[in-house]
């Protein structure tokens, strides 16, 4: 049974979940709060992420089958059956259990490790335990201190290896950006935050909607036609291109405080490279190739891996796919055990998502999602402590 203890001894305040002692908050999100957690069994620090289950299912389990082709070139989708809808309503986590099982088995030096997932069936929230990256994110935007080209080269290659590994596992990230790239103690980059990621079948993910961060979204993802599919792989490449641009220039190519206006700029305005920060011609070519507005002409991972800037004119080759990737498979038993069920887990932790209205206002550096408010409360508090959060 869950051992939940609210300790207030004057020197430290914490809540304990099983073996995890929750400490200070280290990140906030539209449907998540991240706490620093101390594991009393192995004496290591972890990042414990508290997520709203329904929003997790909506954003994370986004896999949709490829559209069926009709005569004349139009497409149609197969709606879920009433039996499927009823099953998901009774147990929404069944949609993401396979994805969670796969994430738990991911093992790559450039991908943050998911350690375990805890769930109270009677609670609306899920608790995901990740390895803790003490050095935090690569960069917060905007910044007056962009990276020099050599350091950007190193971090970009790390990120590229991590992304190739994810795509090899048939996972698209959908929210690549500098703040989701964490630095390890060995100064290598690890891709983090799979809150809007999704698994796909076949050669690519067929996506709809605008999950992710506005300033990092590809133009094809911004279609007014909500039923128009676009490539998940190409979206990740675009976001990687924006990330590289941000690393060397300290900002994004297009900015507007109004999200709708920002979307118009992304779709219509050309990429401009600031002249006040000189970069090499090969780097300019790589950025422009990754930010081609036509996803069919945009660079793919193989072209990026072989690019002159990435390989230093062929002197420092990237590892082959076989060297960098090994396929992760999960058994049905692993899927069934992906989430550890612990009754009454949230007895003294209440996190309430509020506010469902979208706004034309928004931070272009933050994930596009419904704005939410979280309330944290312990049993000894006289009043609720309200935490208004941004996007994570």
C-alpha cells in the first residue's frame, strides 16, 4: 500500500509517494507538474512528472491509421466503433500502455530514460518517473548568448542521433526544441518530454492537429483543414531545423505574440538568417534545407547525417543506422505491466486541471495546448496552493 507522508518539521516540507520523497518543483506544464524526487531505496534523484490522464491520452496516444484512399484522390478515416469508445472511456490508459511500455524500454545515450510509471485507478493523474538531468535544458529562448558553431555542431549531432533512434522505433517526438534537450553530466544531449509523442506503423506517422510548440511547428501542420494529414517525420525535421537555428542565433526565425499571426508568418514568410551573427556557408545550407516549406523537398535524416557541416566535410562521419539503433520490442505482458497500479496514490496530492479555452494569445516558445491551472494541496493545508503553469 502507498506510504504517503506529509512532513513539515520546520526544516523541510515534502510529500512521500512509496519510495519517492517529493521535493521542490523543477518544471511546470499545460497538463503536468514535475517534482524533484529522492528514491530512498537506491538513494538517487529522479524527475517525477504528474500528468492529467485525459490530456495525456488526447495528446500522447495520437496514432491514427493511414487515411483510406477514395476514388478521386480524397481520403477518409475509420471512426472508432462504439465498443472501442466504450472501452477507452472505461480505461483511457489502455490507449497509451503500449507507448509507455516502449518508452520504458528505450535505451539510448541521447534519449532520457523513463524509469517507471505509477497509477491510481481512482485518480485522474499519472505519475511518470524519469532519470534526473541536473544540468537542465540546453537553452531557454530568446537568449543573447547563442552557442558558437562548434558547440552547436556537437549538440546537434547528439540530438540527431537521438531522433534517428526514436524514428527507428517508429516514434515521432512532435515537440523538439532547445528546452526539451537536456544536458547530462558528460555534456551530451538527451531528448526529453514525450508528452505529445506518438507511435506509428508503416514508414511514417500520419498526423493532424497542432500538438507541439507554435514557433517550432511546420507550415503543413498549420492547415485550416483539420482532416489534412501531414508527415510526422518531416515535422520533427522541421522542428530540428528551428532548434539548430535557435542554437546559433538565440531566437526563432519567426516571432509574433499572436499565435494566429505567427502561423501566417511560418506559412508565408521566407527564412532569413541574421547577418550580425556570422555562420559558415555549409551551416546556412543545412538550416535552409531543413526549413524547406515543402515537406517533400525538405531534408530527411539520411541527408542531414551526410551533410558537409554535420560531417565536417566527410572527416567526422555519423554512425550508421545499424550502429546507432536497435529495435525495441515489447511483449503483451510488458504492455500489461507498463503501468504499476498503486491504490490511493493521490490521497494527499490533488492536481486539478482547469481552463479549456484556447486563445489567440500565447507564448510562441511554449507548447500549443489548452491552458491549464493546477492546484496542489496536502491534507494539512488550510487553503489550496494554486499554481498557474505554462507549458512543458
